[in-house]
C-alpha cells in the first residue's frame, strides 16, 4: 500500500483529531473558569475583552510562522500528523529532527513499502514519547511548582541552569545540522549554508523588526531550500 | 479556589493529551500491524530522553513563575511557549493594565493562553485543509525543494543560536561537529552519537561557564 495514502487515511485523521479535540475542550474549560474568576475579582468585561483581543493580535505573527512550518511538515509527515503535532506541544523543528533520527533504526529493506510503513510507525512512536514527555514533565513541575523553583535556584546557580538547558538544544541542533550535511550530496550543504546566511542577514539587518523576526525561520527555510533546488 | 481548580482541570486534560499523543502510533498497529519491538521502543525512549529530558523538566519550571498554574497547563499542552504564549500573555496584561504575579494577572494570563490556543487551533486547521490542496497543485520543481528543508532549517537554527550567544554556543557547535565526525568515523550508531554529542556538550558548557565566572571575578 502507498505510504502517502496511509499517512492521509481517514483513520489517521481520526486518531490525530483526538488530540486537537482535547486541546479545544481544555481551552474552553479554562476560559470559562477564568471568566468566572475575573468577574468575581471585579475585572470589568471591557478590560477582559481588550486583553483577549491583544492576545489574538500578538499570536497572529507567530501563528503564521507556524503555518509555514505546518505546510512543510505536511509534505513529509502527511496531513493528519502535521496538523496534530503543530497543534500540540511537539514542535515542527522537533518532528523533523525525529523523522531523520529514527530512519537508522528501521530494519526493513530500504526503498521498499515495508520500510516506509515501519519508518512511519517509528516516527509516530517517537513523537508520542516526546509529547508525553513534555506533558508529564510539565505536570510534575506544575505540581512541584514554587517549591522546585526555590530549591533549584538555591542549590545551583540559576545562570548555570539556564546555560545547561540552552546548551543541550544547541548541541542537538549542531548534531542535526552536521548529520544533514556530512557525507551527503552538495545541495544539502548549499541548503544549510543558504538557511544559515539568510538567518544571519535577517538577524543583522532586521534585528529590531519583531514581525520579521517571527518570520525569519520560515524565510530562511525557503531561501535555503530554493538555493539547493536551483543548484541541484 | 481558582488555582486549585486550574490544577485539577490541568492534570485531567493533560492526562488526556498524554493518551491522545499515542493514538496515531496505536492506530498504525491495529490497522496495519506495524509496531516497533519492545527493545526499539526502549531505544526510542532513551533517544528522546537523551535529547529532550532536560527540556521536559527544566523548561516548565523556568516559565512557571511568569505563567502561573492555569497558563502553564494550557501552554505546555500546545507548546510554542516562549515565542507565542508569553508575548500574548504580556500583551493581554498590558492591555488590561494588570500586573503579572497578582491574582488578577494570573486570571488574565489563563484567559490569554486559552485565547491563543483557540486561535492557533483554528488557524492551523484552516491551513491544513487549504494546504493539502495547495501541495497537490504545486509543480514538481517546487516539491523537489522540500527535501532540502531539513538542512536549511538546521543551518538557520544553528546560526541563530550562534548569534544569540556566541561565547556560550560557538564552543558547543564546534564540539558537536567534532564529536559527530569522530564517532561517525569510529562507526557508532546515530543513537549513541546523539547521546554523546549532548553529554559532551554539557561538559563543554560547564567549562565555558566556569571560565566565564573566573573572568567575571578577576584577581579574587
């Protein structure tokens, strides 16, 4: 069976849609509770409306950047998976990282339909583990709440904690970059350089332009990929 | 009490999301009989944990004081916390003239986070529906470019990190490249290379931090 038909099958839409449903139900529940509490605290309804409107405006830019990522993910992961993961805590960067990480674990013969299906199964398992990790990590930390903040900052230098956390991400993306380029055809290196140079220019020239900054990753992706496709 | 109510609702809905996150994987098993072996699921778990476990635990606690309970639950279910939820929350609090950290601030941050969650779901769902059609219409020369998206993204992100904090991040990037090439030539599998790049990176950032601390305190 064709893998892209499986990726976009009605069953996948339903299986992926449950997450989106949970997100909507959660948002509605919290919105009702917050509205009730805001009324009790005496926050005027106009102020509540203004606050919500500002939240919408602030969210538009980053959401457009997300939809560029969504469209690119749809091409590689299929509609349902891209839709679900862009809505839940799994980020587009991570999903692409996962897709390239699991390929080496698949045992079926490369290039066969079995490989495609097995690869997809490994990818959605890894995504499930990643998203569950975020959720469970957050649940534990929200419960532990203020007590944990206090201990971490007392026992360790908060500056060091921040550096360690950020450092893990930097190491990971360095790995992913070199893994895309090392031993691969030249267009992959051209794409990496194109994306990097585009980000450099956008950051240097338009560092103070917030809207453009929000789009900088999306623009860099297009620049890098187009440069590679032209060169190939 | 509002906080207690948020915590209860948050734990229940996030628990639901944990279950939902495995449904596509289970669907592939029940519909097509394909599932990784137990050992491979364990490897996938350690690969994910090696790459992201520090983030899973440290990020929610980092943002907790700014978000409060309600917005934390909402934001960590949908992600994009730093670049989407946080700006929206501060915009909402500013618009209403209410300070963060107060009970009123927490109520508004919950309201703002819930609003952005609905906005992103609605927007992304529309794009998903239109987007599928768009991709079908694209000429082959354009879809060919999609295979170069991954290197372009990683190139852009690595440059972005380097520019954000050159002193801390450049040593990590260089060590990442070196460790990768050395271990690849040694014939190690990528799972172990990922793990070792991250672990060696931790020592590198500790070294950078210590050096920096020494520089900041001259002639002690």
